[in-house]
């Protein structure tokens, strides 16, 4: 199902043009308009889901299988040195388009990109507390 006024629904279903590198019944994969690196692509499901938590399980599974297949092809053909998969959920996590998308970001030695975080610190007690919070019913 498509959602009105969703730009990625429109792109995934061909109502707005894009540079598509792959398409099947479930997904369209497009080149990102603001690429982090050469070949940065987005896997877009054709049916609307705002984020990973709304995405049906079988579509989530298919997206990861596609990322593996297409990612390998991209790394080989673009002669990349690695690849980051990035998937943001919620504004706090950096999601700017509220239609699930999985970033495929080819990485090149010295590409000067920073898809990293600043490591923090955590005590054993805090880890135990966090574990219990996550696991609570
Ligand atoms: P996120 O921050 O995870 O929501 O990522 C959204 C991504 O979509 C960004 O990398 C944008 O550059 C990209 N983007 C937004 N609009 C378009 C568009 N019309 N075509 C291709 N990529 C887009
Ligand atoms: Zn949508």
C-alpha cells in the first residue's frame, strides 16, 4: 500500500523519476541524491512502512538478502574497499524520510567519510541494569 504524499512511495512506484539500479516486485533500489560516497544507494520497499518496526517481517528479510546480493555486486563493480549498511529509525536517529530505507554505502580507502560514533563508557552495573530494562516484559 502506498501512502499519500510520501516521496519514497512515489519514487518506488515510478511516479517520481529516479536513477534505479535494481527493481523487482517488492523493491526499487535508487542512487541517493546526496551520496556519502560514489554509488550510495537506497533500498526502498514498494509498500509503505514508516520504519523497520512497521516493516513486515518477510519484507525485512528480503531487504537484507537483497542488500547482500546487490552490495556484493556494487563493491566488486565499483571497486570499493568495503560497505556500510545504514538504516535510521526515528528523527533522533537521523531519519529524514519517513518511509523505510536501507542505505548501501560503498566505502573507499581515504574516502574521508565518518559513519562512526564516539565510544562512551559503561560500568558492569549499568550494563546489567540496561540488560534488565531491555528484557523486561
Ligand atoms: P535518512 O536520513 O536515513 O532518512 O536518509 C534519507 C536519504 O534520502 C538521504 O541520504 C537523502 O540524500 C536521500 N534522498 C532524499 N530525497 C531523495 C530523492 N528524491 N532521491 C534520492 N535520494 C533522496
Ligand atoms: Zn512511503
